[in-house]
């Protein structure tokens, strides 16, 4: 919409740009501090302190509050409120270890081909249309084929919690079960060949 000044002086308004997702660099720096990786610590038995765990959760909660303040979607607002409330509970009773998935798990998540995305498909967390991004990085969670997210949005949640933001199913167990089943099939084929 133009204001009277712009109309009188024939000034064209700037086109509306998509909302920019908040930077998560502080969160990922905090994650490096609390993840237990023997090669990066001088004491391999060191565990993160509750204060460090709560700080990482607070950073993620702050990012979700930022997204919540800019969204107009009622579904996204509801999801973000639920996620921030869950994080609030964890902040007051922080776990002693990171219960989420590692970066390798995120790297292995199934990517959704841009050609299969519809114009109206949006990320449940940031409410931005996937196709508004020139190079969308959309992942499909193994719990359900319709649970698709921008990796930048769902990655931090998965790193801390390891559950789907929509249905709270554990993704760590799901991935382990799939790998075990694949291994069993390979062994059966191997046994059949030499039996």
C-alpha cells in the first residue's frame, strides 16, 4: 500500500520481501559447547552443565519467539507456542545430555525435490513458502511423509530434542529400527546364498 506522499510524488513502493529467518549461529556455537565429543575436549568424561543446556534451549526459544512475533498464520502460531512451552519446561529441568540427533543424522535426512513441491507448501515453523527460496532445502522426516520442513528451521529442534515438532515421535529410535531391519535382510540374503 502506498501512502499519500508516495502517490503525490509518483514513488513506487518497494516489493514485499519474504521474512528472513533469524540467524542460528549463536545456537550452533552453544551446541558445540554442550555436545559430548571426546576429540574436542581434554576430559573425555566431561558432561555439559545444566546451565549450558538451559542456555542452548533459551537461544532456540528466543528464535522461535522472533518467528512467532512475525507470523500471521494461526497454525504456525499454535505450533511455535507449543514448541516454546516445551522448551520452557526443559529450561527449568535441563537434561544432563543432549537428547537430540547429531549433525550426521541431519545430513542423512531425505531431501524433498523442488519439482515435487507445490506453490502453497509452507514450512510449519517459519510459515514461509518453500518455493519462495531460490534453492529450498526441504527435508521430510521419517515419522510421516507430510512432515516437511526447511532444514534451517527444524534442524535446531532436532539437534536438541530428537523428536518431530508436529507429533513428538522420537526420530532417533525410528532411524535405528530402520537400520536394524535393513541389516537383518542383508544377513538373510547372505545366508540363503551359502546355505
